[in-house]
C-alpha cells in the first residue's frame, strides 16, 4: 500500500512559504525617508523578485505534478526532500547576490543552487513516474520533459560563464524564469482527458448508485500502421459511440506501434489517432482497413469496437490515414 501524498504536499507548501518569508525579511528597511534611500535596495529587490518568480514556478509545477500522482513511496519522499534542500538555499544566495550587485561569485553560486533544484525536480519526476504504471496519466503528461532538460542545460551554461560575465548568467536566469511563466498544460490536458472515464461512469449501468455490485471494467488494445517508415508520437482516442465529447486518450511515443486502453467502462468505442503536429493526418480503425485500403474501398466509416466487462478487446488496427476530410472527428481541444 502506497504512502499518503497529502502530508508530502502540505510539508512542501509549508517549507516554500517559510523560504519566501525568509527572503522578504532579508530586505532591510531603509533609515532615510526620501526616495534616494531606496536606491541601495534596488539590486536587493531585483534579486528577490527573480527568486520569488523561481520559487513560484516550482510551487506551481509541484502542485500540478501532484494532481496526477496517485501514490508515493519512500524514494519519492527523499527525492522531494532533496528538492526542498536546494530551494531552502535560495534565500541565502538571493541575499548574497543582491547585496553585492550581482557580482561574479554570488551569481555563480546562485546558478549552482538553481541548477541543483532543477536536477532535483527532474529526479523527483522520474521517481514519481517509476511508482506508476507506464500507461498512467502521469507518465504520459511528464513524457520526456524537454523544457525541463533545456532549462537545466541553460543553467549549466550560466554557471559556466558566471565568473567571467556575471551579467550574462543573470540574463539566462531571467530567460529561464520567463520561459516557465508560459503555462505548461501537459498535466492539465491529461487530467482533462481522464475526466472522460468519470463521464463514462455517469452513463454506465447504475449498479454503484443502486448499491449493487461494482461495474467491471474492460480494456482495448490494437496496433498502429503509418504511411511513413516510422510511426510518429500520437494521441490515440477511444470515443464513446454516439458522443464525441466522451472519450479516453493515451499518448504513444515515437516508433511505438501498439497501444492499450485499460479500465474502460463496458460499451462501444470508435478509435482514432492524431499525430502531435497540428494539421497532420488523422488515422482510424475504419471499414476501409479490412477492405484492404485499395482504391475500391470507399467506406471509411469507423468500426465500432465492443468492450465487455473483464475482457480485452483486441484486433483494432489504426491503418486508415486516407479517409476524406470529415470522415473522422476533429481532435478534441
């Protein structure tokens, strides 16, 4: 049985709140009463602002990440503590850098702390993914996390040049912070797709509501063929027949030629795949597939797939990438 994630989240929120409080207390009240007395505080305030944004980004991402987490273990707890260790050092390097006008060594160690926090967050993500199934919404949402890897690379560059051009390294710290102000909606999209299961339960046999036996779920699996040599990364949807707003979604990786939908409410589904690139082809399991996909196959209507309780529906082949426009539903937003 997994450990509760609620205490981990509460502890993390408390630590970050304390870290921010310590930072603001480092800004000493000026003894003068005119605006000129505020001038020495400008670099202190700027370093505080930069660190506040970084901490806010970590808190935001941490909160979103744990919305998709179902369970934690001891390794996750230590990985989270490792992250909090680096974040707890931010007030020290923030004050040092601000009090010394962004000098070389303070800028260097500021970058070291940000780099350590970035690596620690990546380790936390990997540990969380390892505790969940490969087909979980967390695994699909995190994916390869190219943005985090790019940020780590930029921190390495900034640390490498800090002793020679500290203003440039500070510019990189600002650049990374600004890039993360743009919302990363991967987890939100996966959680929204997961709501499809909740919607399906609303239309499933009302055994649970009547106090009867629980609904026994089924599953669906199939294979993907693509016109080019390599199958691209895809979003594969299992739509409820008769209602395009109710669906389950999984994301396959580049080169992956098979897929499985687990924990499906029994019913009839239509399967369509969409490459991640906007405006690309749409592929489906249509009547043109058993026909052989030759020129004489004019019927591109999707084949209904029946999912039965406790059973795996197989034989689905996403091969029809040549259907006329409008034959398959548009990709849900």
